[in-house]
C-alpha cells in the first residue's frame, strides 16, 4: 500500500486496538502495517511508529 494509506490505516489501528503499530518499508513505494510486538523484520525498515498511549 502507499505511504499515505499506510499512515491512515496505522493510526486508525493504533487508536482502535489501543496497541503500538509500526509502518515499515517493503520496497521504495510499498509499505506495510503491523502490531509492533508482531513485527520481526529489520528495525531499519520501520518508517513510523504509532503509540496510542503517547502524548
């Protein structure tokens, strides 16, 4: 998915699930979204993290 779609989806997931969510790069123009505790890929690929408990 595109970065803009991944960001909207990630923010919505974080607020709905009340869980930390990461957006990670798959290719130059392709991004993925996953729960932070479930993500086991390269930490350098993480583009953004959404923490619903952070202010």
